[in-house]
């Protein structure tokens, strides 16, 4: 069979397979080459359009099922359930929650900046959520602005559409998904494993949302490009972080909890306390608290 005839035969076979026309009929009354190609192209384009429509319907169905699943998992409006997660359960739950989100993700991030590779992984999950139309707001410690790669991460979050604020102190790590499911950090276990509390139910999650909104209002939309002159800060009056430190010392918080809230190491915290006592010209933490109270500093808004 000549090459041209073979090519025409293959084209007729393809046209027969895609359109359902009998091959024998096409061979008896073969269309022109241009017409055969046009028919084949039209059929393939229609098949692609049908497939896209089917994918959209499937996507809508899955989104509805996901929303129903979230509602079922969160429980009735009047109920509230809690669970303690440990180790790998925490990581699995957070990844699952991010994938289930369809409307909104709220998050707070105290503690020292995560390693660069972990921030990169979180950025991938953020992009996937934003692509689904999920709105995202996040609050980070202002200490993030002092670390180059962490500052770049905040800048990237803003560029992709996440609303970002910073605060000098945050109470705990928090993630709320669609206001139906929430996770708050818990004290790490003795063996070093992560731990978190899982909240379900409208009342329980609403409490977490209120906590987030309070921190959001008292945070600041400081630019990630802002540079900090540590020497200039050291020579200034009490800064925001020092006032927050005074508040926590006055409340009797332990050093470990204070360091975690400020996002610093225990060694850095000891230096901050020593610098604060020197600035207040006192010799003990108790005297620092008493002097700050006498000056009226403990009553000031530490989140301004």
C-alpha cells in the first residue's frame, strides 16, 4: 500500500473510531482529506470540552461533599468537642485541614521562625488553598522581620494574596479552617513530640476566632521590607517587646513560656531581662515589676 494511501486509511480509521461512522461506508464514499481532518478535529475539540465540563461538575460535587464533611466533623451547632493530638497526628491533621479549607484560613505563628525548608513547604500549601479561592489571614511575631529569610517569607505571603500582620507577642500557635475546625498548640510532650488541641463545634471554634481577631486588631501591618536598627532600639525608651515582657513577668509566667511567646531562645530571654532591669535601674525581677507598676507602664496597651 503506497504511503499516501496508508495515511488516508489511518485517517479514515481514526475518523470511524471517533465519530462512529462505519469504516466501510467511509471507504466507499471517502470525504476529502481536508474534510476528514476537519471532522476529526471538531470531534476531538468537543471531547475535550465535554471532559472539562465533567471535571467542573466533579469539582463542584467534591467541594460540596467536602463542605458537608467539615460540617459533620465539626458537630452540631450547640456541641463542642476537643481532642489531644500528638506527634505525627498533628502534622497529618494540619495537612488535612489545609486541604479541606474552602472559604477561609486564619493562623497565628508565635515562636522562632521555622527553618527555610518548612516555610517553603507551607508556601506550597498556601498557594494550593489560594487557587481554590480560600481567603487567608496570618499573624506572625515581629521577630520574623529581623531574620532575612523569614522577612522574605512574609513578603512572599503578601505577594501571593495572604493578608499579613505582625505582633510583638502572640499567645499560642493557632489555625482555624472555615470557622468550623481549629487547632491550638499545646505543651510539647516530655519526649519532645509536638502536641495540639483540636476544636470542633461552633462555640469552641468561635472562641478561637475571637482570640485571633483580638490579636489581628492589635497587630500591625508593618512592611516586611522594614529594616531594624538594633542599636537605635537599644538606646530608645521601652519598646513594645519590653512592655510585653514586663506584662508577662508581672503575670508570673515561666521563662519557657515567655521565650516561646516572644520567639526567642532562653539565653536571649535572660539577656532581654537583664537589659530591661538595667534600663529600669533595678536589681531583681520583682523590683522591675514594682517600678514598672509605679510608673504606670503595666497598664499601658502593649499592643499599640
